[in-house]
C-alpha cells in the first residue's frame, strides 16, 4: 500500500492513485465521468489578488475535451490595469495538477487553477503566476538550489459578541474551545484546504482577540508545510478563498488585513523558506546555520526595503509595522526573536531525544529533524500578491547567494534576543528602518528595481505599475495625521478590510 496516496485527503489523488503533479488530461476526464461531475470552474488570480471564476456546464465529451485542451479566451483589460482594452484578448489554460472538488456547491463541480497566455500563445510575462515561475526557474539555473517555502496565514473572524466564556484581551494564543468562538470554523477550513491539495501543518488561535461595542474579533492562524514555491502560492490563494467562503456560510466576516484596529495584534503573512539540493535541506551544516542559509539571509537584508513593495501593499500595512507588536520595524535578523525582520526558528538540532524522554517505553528510531530548519521573513501581510511577493523573495535570495559580501552583511545585521531592551538603544539606533508608508516603499523599489528586472523576471512595466499603485495612496504622512484620531483610523481600516 502506498500510504502517501492512501492518506492523501484530495479525492482526485485517492481515486486516480497518483500524485497531483502526475495528473494528465485523461485522468481529469476519467474522474469527471466516473464521479458524475457536472461543472468545471476555471480559477485564476488577476491584479487584485483574488480568485476569479469562469464557469462551465459540461454538455458533452467533445465539449469537455475542448475545455481541457484549449482553455478559454478572456478579457485581459478587465483583469489587469496594464493591459490595453484595444488588444486585451488572452487565454486561460488549466493546470491539471491543481484540480480539486469544490466543497461548497450542491452541483458536483471541479475546480482547476489556470495560467495566462497572450495572443501568440506564450505565457503572459506580467502575470503574477508566471513571474513566480520565471523567478524560481532562474534561481535553480543560477544557484543549483530548489527554493521551498511555506506560509503562515493569519486572519481575523469578526462576529457578534459572546459573553458566555469571556476572553482576556490580546491573550488568545492557542486558546481552545469553549474559550474561543471559531475553532470549529478553523478546523473545517483545515480539512477543506487539505482536500483541495493544500499541505497543511497545523492551525491554532492567535494572540489577537478583543471586543468592540457588540462585536467580537478573534484571530487565527493556519500554517502550511514546505513545498515547491509555486505550490506554496497556489495553496495560499485557495486557502484564503476557502476561509472567506466558510465565513460567508457562517455569516461572519473573515479578514486578512494587516491591521484591524490600532493597539491590537495585526495579521501577518510570514514566509518560511529553505534551500534544497538533490532533495536535501541545506540550511544546516554541522548543527549550525549553513553558509548558504546565511547568504540567503544576507540577500533578504540587502533588499529588505523594496521587498515591502510586494509584501505590504496598502496603507494599513504600515500601521502593523510598528514597535512592540511582534512585527518588524528594523532591518536585522536573529534567533527566535519575533520582532526581527528575519527569524531563525527554534530547531531540533540539540534536542533529538525528547520523544524518548516523554515516552520512555518507546524504542522506535529517532527521527532526523534537520530537514525542518527554515528561516522566516516576518514583514509580509495579507495585502501581498502572494505570487509576486514570493518571486521577490526569490530574487533577494539569489542576490544573497551570488554576492561576495552577503556573509559580511548577514553577520553585521545579526542581533541577539535582547536587542529591543532599553539597554540596547544605541545598537538599535544604528539599524536601518523598514519603509513607514506605501510611498516610502515605492521609492525603495524605484531605487532597487534593477535587481527585480534582472533576467526579465519582473517586466519593467510591471515594476512601473507596482510603484504607481503604491504612490496613489499618497500616504507618506499618514501615521502622523491618524495619531489619536480613532474615527479616521477605523475608516481607513474598514476601507482595506478585504485586501487581496
């Protein structure tokens, strides 16, 4: 028995007895015919970062074959602001490995993610999904490593106030029912995400909870397992869609916005990353962080400021990046510290035998946990276009691996766990700060754009568009103007509540 197949919750995997990357058109047809699937939805992410839908009712085998073979034509100018309406036709082509059953429809429906192609049948250079594909392909060619990543998806559930089991403000971390109202929604999401192909690590309630008037705000997190970076993006997009759909079913609002209100925990989109070579994690060497891992960190330090242009794309992003909120404000890195820009999470390198201490009668062999080591980039949030954000992180990682001074940069910006103690103020003042607004972020991207345009990964027009979109907020003095004005703060929070 192939347990990787038997234990996989994706219905297509268990039915076809193969992994998603092995799916072919004939496999999809077989599943549709033998499971009485009546509809297909093409899904794709456009400029606003949300899943779009194109619905097909299957009318014949010929029709089904046509849909799966040639895709469909769509109006690109309505999906991307940088595409001219005069020549806007493009194609959406299904990627078979992404197929999953829609868990929300009464009509049996298959969902498939698509890629964009231009009028000449070539990949659309500016499509976020293709930018990520280009970035990873170039990274592997230039460095010899595979880039794997996972996301930590934080979100708030907003519902009516429940006083039956009152909670302590901002003390929601790992709270369980009945002292959390929406654990059941989270666990249902975990199951549905896994059934859709997402590699879920775990879920839990997060720090943020508070009441305001008759409303209750409760923060949660779903964390994934490391996968090839293209799959990381796909499953995060699908997970956000599933959570919003569940919120709609339960009559509650789900928000991935970076800030719900000032003074309370914001929601991030932390990205863990690792390098693999020949299928082996190379982040650790001789039980210490390896040279490639430190070079990767050096690259993240070098391009930290312009990375916010992709990971922090709305004004409320910069209400989250403030001191004392477990969010980074300075360009530095360290071990286990949750207020640095890049964190090296606790590993299992010196604690391999804990399982036998906890279970003294168990004699099973020790599990090699060295493959679990990652580094975590903590600035990003739910406003990010996840494809472009991951592509930008890959660009920074490649810069780190190829630059002669990356180790020196990394060593100079390492800080210990006490960096934010008052005794370390002099050290803290020497560190550069992250941008404090979309306006500053756009200026940083303008300054460093050559790195992102190198090798044609981000087309120049796409960088122009990112800069233009950031500057249109005109928010370079926003924090000062909002200080102490709770009504104005809530107005801007509500405006960007459903970002990406």
